[in-house]
């Protein structure tokens, strides 16, 4: 199964230690230098920052994957819809799964996938967007934004090493650009999330902190579809139906173990099949998954995987179900509400 090679070993070393961080340290120093030069050029105005023409909120992270950035981006877009403002969600266009996920979660939004966020913003505005959500926009400094929300995962703690020796995209001090710090948790306790928030706050220069639980939603069936993964919205099953079952969990996301831990916490026996983030499933992958599914009571995947597997899941395999993450604001809801209300005032003023 893919994901078990060098990349998986390196990512595992970020959590568990070992030789890889030491071996990759020289590359991490070069990466740090490149990031520092780029940020300095933006800070000093040498590289231009382009307005996007609409009130804009960016959601991003300092680490690679697994923080809950996509569910939070969808939550912000849905919050704007509830306020009567049509959002445009701008994606970098990496992987076909992200646009499909956002269209599934927020069908009212304009979803644009374009590595050039300035060009994407113009397309979103032409399609009727009244404000913009930059998904994975923290490092995309070319695009001007009114609000920078940085999402970190409690399960990741506060890493110290930059890519490729560690998961950091930028040094921790880059958190100083954040308008809001959001700490998400899946398997971590509220106390652990609070401790991580305190540690990150040292770098955030007084930015308000929001604590979020990413809880598993109800089980929903994945159906075959000609448009690469349309899902049926009805016939949901309560999450506790998994209790006592043997479950094959398919996860091609940034942190598959955290998702598997959530499923296991329901009282299941989990067989985890991991894939790289944004992986395209091959016929060999599907054959292997179908064989493993024969020993399971149920097969469950993430929403990101469901939008890709819906059209190609083998007909002779057991039914495929998906679980998405439900955003629950545990602390700091008033902070987000106030900031989003200001953006609404700007978009409708």
C-alpha cells in the first residue's frame, strides 16, 4: 500500500524522532533561508501584495496537513451564507478532491481552484461572490487579506523543525502575522488543546484564541456517480452504529491516524488503510481495499476520499460509507462572530 515508503517514514519521524530529522537538517536550513528571504521581501514591500477586490479571510496553517483547515474554511463560508453573504472559496488547485469537498459542504458558495489567487478572485467575483475565503492561504502573501486565521492541531503540539526535517512550513515566529489562532482537536482532550493554545500564543502576539472540536458526523453512504463522487445526502446512520464493528478505515488525508483514532473511540476494531494526502486511487489500490474489506463489517472513508471513490468503488465490494468532520466551537465563538460581522458590513456596505 502506498504511503509506507520513505515519505511515510519521514513523516512518522516528525512525531516519533529518529535519524531522518538529523539527516534532513541541511535541507531544512536551506528551506528556512528561502522562507526568510521571501518573507523579508514581502515585509519590505519589494514583492507586491495585490488586492482581491472583495473582503477576504484567509485560513491556513504553519504545518503540513491534518489541522482541520478545510472544515474550518467550510465553516467560515457557511457562516457567511447564514449572514446572507455569498462566499467565494479560493483553492490553490492541488488535487481534485478539495473543490468537490467544498461544493459538497457549501453548495451555495462559488468554488474556484486556481494557483493564481488574484485571477481566481476575479473569477469568483464575476460569478457572484460577495466575499472571499482563501483555503490554505497563509503562505500565499501575494493576495491581500483582511483577516488571517491560522489553524493548528492539538495533536501536533508545537513542532520545532522546518520541512523536510519536520512539519513546519515557516518558523514558529511567523504566527505573529495571525489575526486569530484556532486550535483544533480530534483525539486530544480539551486540556491538551488548551495547553497547546497557550504554547502557540507565545508566538501569536496577542491574537485571540479559538478552541474547536472536530467531531465525527453521522455515517452517510457513498454511491457510484458519473461526476466522480456525488454522494447521497439521505439515509444517514448514527455514529454509534459503528460500536462493536470491525471497520476498514480508508484515509488519504494529512493525519490519517487521528481520523482512525476518532473511529476507534466509538468502540470499533479499526483496520487502517492509509494513502498520501490527495492520492489518486489506482485499480491496484481498489483491488487491495476490496480484499481487505471482506474481513470487515463496514468500510468507512473520509469525505475527501469519498468524492474520489464514489465513481470507482468496485461493485463487488461491500458498501462504502463516509464520515465528515463537524466543527464545534468550544471557546472563542464570540471572537469569530465579531470578526465575521465586520466582514459582512464591508461586503454589504
